[in-house]
């Protein structure tokens, strides 16, 4: 889906809930066939639009290997909080 459309839908849903909320989170675990450069562009467009619509800086939720392999370990998102999945028993 277009990143701006997806961000709008997410922001609209958050606004419909109302009240105090934690920062919105982008769950980034699937590349949808995009290469690292295209995925980073999609991610930036989504995050920028979501922040503009909600007034809150979103967080990125992902796992280490996805970030290294699918996002090419980019440092383009250092201004966003990063929440790394920890799959442990």
C-alpha cells in the first residue's frame, strides 16, 4: 500500500480512539519485495506522514537481522526510537 495512505489510515484510527496515547509504532518486518533503498524510502514517507498527522514521533519496531539484511543497516532513521524484537525462551 502507498505509505502516505497507510499512514493516514493509521492516524485516523488513532484519532478515533482519542485520549492520551503512547507514540505510534511502525512494525517493520516484511520487505514486500522492495530493495533496501526502496524500503527506506517507503519507511521515511510513512514515518514523516504519520508524524505530521499525529504530532508524535513514531517508533520503529523490527528485528536485528531484518534491519541488517533488508534495510542494509541504514543510519537514515537515527532520529526515530528503535524497538528491537528479542525472541528468547
